[in-house]
């Protein structure tokens, strides 16, 4: 089921803020939650009017944000000026892994995205949670690739670009 872009942004920002404000135990529950969810997710699902057909995508998004939000955090990881693609490029995420991620669909893509998030989580990155929501909802793959390669190309020196 599709939703308006402004609705996606509102929900993504709200979930990221709720996780930042949550206690350490609630954040841990969200990091470990399975398909049955966790209280912090269900409160947001109710508050934001997330419908049953959208629950699994938003549950995945919530778990990913929880993985990226340290237990001690009091502020959201959202940074509109940074994209997930740029963060992955800066973290040394390989082009092969990105290609595999972009080529998969459905549950395998969600699993690949979670592995990518787990890879960068220890670095405590801040980036656009709205962009991540679009990827989870199946609408941001091209943006992910564009931002990754844009960052990769702009960090190469003229000497390494020819290699």
C-alpha cells in the first residue's frame, strides 16, 4: 500500500524521535523485536495511524532505527544533510554488497538492508531517516545508489580515480 511522501517523512521523523526519547530498555526491546513488535513500535503505530498492510515495513524501519540509536541517546539520529548512501560509502561498504542489496527484493532485501545497518551502527552515524524509510518502503533504491556513488566519486582523488 502506498502512502504520500509527506506522510512517510512525518512517520519516519516521529519514530526516530520516539526512539531517541525512549528508555534504554525500550530501545533494547526495539532492537530485538521480531515480527510481533515491541511496545515502542505499537505506540507509534497507533499514534501515527499505521494500517495493518503497512505494519511490517514500519516495524522493520523501527528496528533499523533502534539498531542505530545508542541506548544513551537523547536526540534523533536524523540529519537531513546526510544520506544513507553517503554513510555507506564513507564506511567502506563495498560496491558488490551495494549491488546485491539493490538487486534483491522482498524479505531478502530487508535482511540485506539490516545487515548493512548493523555494519555501520557501531560508528553511530546520523543521516536522513526519511531516506531510510523510503528504502524500507521500496521507493528509495535509486536514491541510495545515486548518493553512494556520488559520495564515492567525490572522495576519490584524481590519482585514484584512474585506477
